C-alpha cells in the first residue's frame, strides 16, 4: 500500500472534474464487496479526493465572490 502523502500528491495533480470523476468511480467500485475487501486503498483515495474537491470548490467560490465584489 502506498502512503497517504503519495496519494495526496497524485490527487492534487488532477483537475476538479477528474477528481469528481474518480471519486464517483471509486464509490461505485467500493459497492462491490469483493473489491472493498481486496482494495482497501480505494477508500483512502476516495476520501482524499472528496477532501480535495471540497477545497477546490471553496477556493472557486472565494474567487467568484472576489470577482463579483470588484464589479
């Protein structure tokens, strides 16, 4: 199993759309009991993706608010 730091670095290199896509794919895969047991790392990656998506979304909202205030 790779380290959390490795997966965080990998996830940060993805665009927001890629993060959302992979989060949904992993969520679907984890619904299969066989994969859930075999690939515990998938849950870790999913949680990292979710946290990075939240961070990206909050940053985009802040940028939008700043842009709207400037008008």
